C-alpha cells in the first residue's frame, strides 16, 4: 500500500490543501443529505407508473363514454387509450429528464 503523501511530493501544497478541503466538504454534505434508500426508489417507480396509468385510464373511460353515446364506425376507446398512453409516457419522460437534470446540476455544483 502506498503512502498518500508520497503521491503529493512535488505538487503545490496549496493545491493539495484545496483538494483535501473539497473532499471534506463533499463528505460533510453526504452526511447531511444521506442517499435515498430502497423505499425512495420504489416510490419513484410508483410515481412514474401512476403518471402513465392515469392518463391511459382517463382516455379509455372517455373513449368508452363516446362509443356508447355516439356509436359509429370508429373506436374512440382504442384511439383515446393510445392517446392517453402517449401523453402519460411523454409526461413520465419529461419528469425523469427534469430530475436527471437537477441531479447533474447538483453534482456539478459539488464538483466546483
């Protein structure tokens, strides 16, 4: 095992001090904001799932009502079910992208 100070020989001592300070700050922040656990991950999956399911079911129910009220050659149920599914998937994708962007921004702020 190598001595950590051996790798710092010949380097600027102030740069080493800044690096140690940055690592200590990251460690303190990690202690203040613990990483989310398994339940948090399951909750996020549930939230994303519901953001897809709700518009899909609303589209299907509206389609069923339209098919019963105004019978015709077209299946409003199928069309609105697909439209609700597309809308729900877009909503989930947008939400996940927003969360990903927030996590990346937070990581960049930590690295500075």
